[in-house]
């Protein structure tokens, strides 16, 4: 029996879908998203090969992002033949595996297509192709990750990036400022960012101005002013300005698309940080003497067991 696992991010042509990796912590991997104000987007396509003739079933890991309604759906095709089923419309919350369609295939290479139906945020994270009619994948993260590794023949290896003086978890504006400042004081810095660009909400992805003090008539100075000046003088986008700013510092090693998802502590101190690549789910480890949490939601502190408070403080409490 054959079982083929294809991550959505491995598709050779994304068509009109766009890559989304900001929810890897919650749902385990990146996915492709149909996002258009002008109707269905162009299909995503990739090639796959089966070793023998037979009837194959295609599963989609997908989600109805607006359960209770029918916001969008996805249709599977093989070699241009579309299945008669629209996937991604089940009235449940969370990500799940759904049968996208069954196809009679000859041995050899074929073209898999995922077709959007409305442009209203249809999404898929992975595809499983199998001729095992008794097989049905589980949505449990630990289960599908193990099966994914087995289907792809992946060895359980972790890339060790060695030791640094300082590790900054998160490449937003504060993380960039902290990394550059530390590097200028002679520290060897690992800047670990889960996004493909730096700047967080201040990047081209977020488009939030750095003029935090501007509404009071004041002016941001220091590192923030340097970034703004680089952007203005060199006519750069915000993301390019952050990248240029960091690349100039020889003491910074940038690791993009790496999500910090755990740490190892000894004697109430962090010793190493574990990360996962949001694109291919490879594992990574970093060691450092000092750590800065710029994850936005305090994830590194949470993994380290630090005390935390959720919500607003009560009047009686403070």
C-alpha cells in the first residue's frame, strides 16, 4: 500500500493561494490560503508519482474557518479531473482531515490540483494520497506529525546551531532594537524570528507606523530613528529597511522562519531554546548565556515557567 504526504508549502505552484505560517504554534504547520476580493483564485498544483495502478484516495488537511456558515470550499483534481466533492465546509471547529476525492490512477507521474471556489479564505495544510482504503488520518498533532515523518522517510534529527552570548526570540521592532544594541556592545547575537521578514507589526506585513510618540508631538529617537532614516534615505520598504539595518551588524546571526516552541532550563535559568522551521518543520536548538523574549505573547517566558498574569489587573490587586 502506498501513502504519500505532501505539505501545502511543498506545492510547486501556489497559483492564487498565499503562504501563511503565523499559526504554526497552534495547528502545527503552515498552510496555503485563498484570499481574493475578485472571486476564486487560481489553483495550486504539484506533481506526484504512484508506483502502481489502482484507485487512490486524496485527503485534505483543511478547516472551515467560519463554522456555522459556508465561507469557502476546495475541490481536488488529478490530471485535470475534478472530484465531485467540495471540501472544507464541515460544520466543526479546528483543523481536520477530509476525503477530497477518489481517483483511478495509472502508475507514474500525475498532477494534483487544489481549486478554490469563492476566494473567501479557503485553506489547506497538507495532502495525503493513498490506495489503502482502510486508512484514515487522525487530526491529533502528535499522530499526524509521526505519520508525516514516516511517510516522508524523515529521520528524527535536530540541528544544533551552537552557543551565543544573547538569543533574541522574535524579530519584531523591540527584538531588532535589542539585537542591534547588544551586537554593538560586542555580544554575539542569535536573532530568531518566526516570520520571513523582520519588523513584526512594523514590517510590510503589519504596516504599523513606528511613530509611537508622534501623537503627543514628540519624536522617536535612538535605534528607531536610525531605522526610519535608512528607510527614507535609501527609499526602502519597511521590511527591507529592517533587513538592511540588521545585515550591517556583523555580530548578529539571523534565523528566519524559526518558531521558538520550547526551552530547556537548569537552576531556574534558560540554557537552550528549541525551535521549529515554519516551512518544513525541521527542528533546531540554540544555546546562549542571555535571552530576550520578543515573541509578542511572552512564549519564551511561559516555556521557562515564569510567573504570568492574563488580563487586566483588578483594582483590589493593584
